[in-house]
């Protein structure tokens, strides 16, 4: 069935360094890839997304890249700050389904 | 964010009891979803709904029942709760061309 693998499960970086989280999806019909951030005890919130007709998207310190051939996409956070510490989830969705298949999450710790 | 709410926020119930988790959204979004969140599993889709009276199974539907008689409400019922259903449950809604918004979650403990 449809599957999204996410790595690493935990990631610690020094403040100011970059963080990269990678996801691989199995369904070649997937065409929408959102990333959610979940702070402790809070709800997941969308931080950036990308559609399959685009290879890269950037929003300030956050960027997402997509390689459709390899079926993987990545989240890049530059100049990390303590408030970036959270759990990040990738997801994949196919056209017309509105169903998201989520990865298992990455706990990012930014060390001051 | 205030447009989607869940109740109760915390619930403790006993094995075998029926429990219903409520979800309400004020945006008139067509799509609504129920997820459960467990350590090591991320967010797994239980059921979803494309419109009133239209529901479909997600990845982990066993032991759960949903209904959607009104666009704004999407209750999730555990017919006979089991300890394995101890989890945090998130409801979400999505409008056409919009992002999927999550509710604040319900922490359910089955003893």
C-alpha cells in the first residue's frame, strides 16, 4: 500500500546550523507534499508544501525540494533557532483523494 | 485555528465502553478527517469524509465508527474501547484548494 518513510527520527543541531529531513514515498500518483510542524502538546500546523510540478520551494529559512524520479522530497531549515525545536511530519497525497499519508515524524532539537 | 474544535480534550474510559469524540468546524469545509497519533507511528488516518453522508475508511479503521449528518460535524465513536485505542486523536478539515487544518486533539486513555 501507500507508504511514506521519513528519516531521521531524531535530529540535533547547533543553533545557526542547517537541518535536513528526508522523506520517500511509494505511490507514483502522489502530487502534493505538505510539511507540518508540531510543537509539544500542540496541533500539527502546515509550514510549507510543494506540488509535483515544482522542484523546489522556499519560504524564508525553510525550503522543500522534490525529486519525482526518485520519489523523495526533503525539508531544509537554515540558520536554525531554538524555536525550530519541534516534531516535523512530511506527508504525501494523490490528486483528487485529499488523503494524506504521513511519515513517522522527526524530532528536531536545536541546541543553544 | 479557532474554526475547528474537538471535545472532550481529555477522556479516560474503561475497556469495553463506548466513547464518542466530537469534531466541529465553522468553515463549511467539505473534507474532514480523523487521525490517531502514537509514538513511532506518526499520524495515521482512521476515517475521512468528502461531504455530508459520505465517509470512507483510512489506514486504521477497525474498531471505529463515524458519521457525518451535517457538514460541520464529524463524530468518531469507539464502539467498545480497547487499551490499544489509547492515543491522541486529531480531527482535521480541508476546503477546496486549501491546506488541511487540525483541531487541538483529544487525549484518550483506555484503562
